[in-house]
C-alpha cells in the first residue's frame, strides 16, 4: 500500500494525465478531491489522502474540484461541451442566465443540456452558476469592496436576492462578512503538542482557530489564508492560559467548562459542530449517526463536509466522527493525526 501511494503521489506531483481515472487525491485543508492531472497548486503531502473512485472520496466527506471535474471521463466529447458551458457561465454571472438561454446558446434542448451537465459535474447549471457567483462575492468582499459593488460585480440583481441566497453560505450578512474579513483582530501563539506544532488563535470573542502542522511558517500561512484581511499579531503571553488548557486536554485532562469560541458558520454547520461537542471523550460517532442526531438523516455527506470545514481542532472534536464501516474517513490536519488523536483519547478515557 505504501508503495502504491508513493507512486500515486509522484503522479500527482507530475500532473500525470495517464493516471486520470485510476485514482483521485483529496486535500484535507480544502475539503476538495481532484484528478492527478489537476492544474491547481500542489498541496502538502501530509494533507493528502488517496481514493480509488470519486464516490469513495465523497463518502469520506470531500467534494469534487470544479476545476478538473474528476467525475468526468477524459477525452469525452460531452466533457468538452460541458467545459464550454462552464466557461460561458463563468463569463456571464448575472442572474438573467437561464437554462433556456444556455440551451439556445449551445443549440441543445434544455432537457438534454441539463441532463448532460449534471451527469458530468453532479450539479445543475443553475447550481454551478450560483456557486460561481458566491465565490466571486466572497473575493469582492474580502478585497474590501462595498456590499453594493461586490453584489453587482458578482452578478446579483438586487440586495433582496443577495441576502436571500447568502445567509446559508456565509453564516452572516454580507456586510458582517466584509467587516469581519477586513477588521478582525486576531492574536495567535504556538505550542509543541503530541500531534506536532499547534497554533492557537483568538479574537476578542474567543478561539477562532486551533490547527496542527509541521512548522510555524506553515501554520502562519494557513492562518493568513483563513483570515486574509484580519490584523494578525503573535501574542504568546495573553494566550498562555488557553494554550495550556488545550495541551491538558490533549493529555487526557477533562475541561471544567466549554472554551469560548468565535466561529463563523451556516446554521447547518453550527448544529453539526454543537453536536460534536457532546460526543464523549474517547468515543466516536459515524457521519450517519451525527446526521440522525441533528434530525437530518439524509444529510450524511453534508455532515462530512461540515467536519472538513471545521478550523477549531480539539475544541470542536471533528476527529471523533468516522465512517460507518469503521474507516477513519478524512481529517483536515491529516489522517495520521486523526488516528493518533483517537488512540490517545481511547488510552486515557
């Protein structure tokens, strides 16, 4: 197995198109899986897991890359047409773009275009367009543009349409997202932990990030990626107490009370994360058990995605959620850390 994964990793580093269709690789820090030939920037090896099929990656909680579209077969004529449709949508993000308009532009029936598009990408043209608009909106807000400018540049036709669609994606109003992305003040510190170097970051409201890595520069870069426009400042003194509490937690000591958290989440993510905090130390739950517990039995995949997007390790114990067959599934900070963390908790429970 180790030899096979080394060969797969080499194929990923070489962007080897000949390996497309033989396996996919998933990145824990983004929650996305890709073809070996994907043109995106190469991830760190410790953040990568391999799966034989896209379905396996999705059952582990990852979502398909919109750039390389791993579900599609290489060299397929349908794939090329869908790529053309995607480029057309990306260049025409205004909400007037409809299925009928796409069908007319590409000389197909609306039914055939929708069926082909969904069979290749797994989503409808409308859902793809909405995703593109949301990505553009976030970029505009993070760049400091006004909500009005960000809204129109991303293709939204009115503020009512914007607020109607963005709450579920941003977990807050666009104005709060913009102000938070730009003005948030974040203090952070580091510690040696049983899982490697640990970063602890907090705002004035509470902990906003607990992450593991191999080096301080790597963790600082990840923090910058998560909060690109925040005022980030290292502060070893004021965070000393919280850092010690987390180290004690990793060593098996029970917390006397919940840690204050400053999280940005959709309503669904918040329900998942709140439930995760009730899973006993040393215990695990399956993704489907979590879905049942929050009253959404069909949302197993969405539960896995919520776990993958958690950036507060240990305090929100997403490592305690595994697959129903006992496989560990994915983990944002590497499957080896998840395995070690669960082993530590079982030993000290």
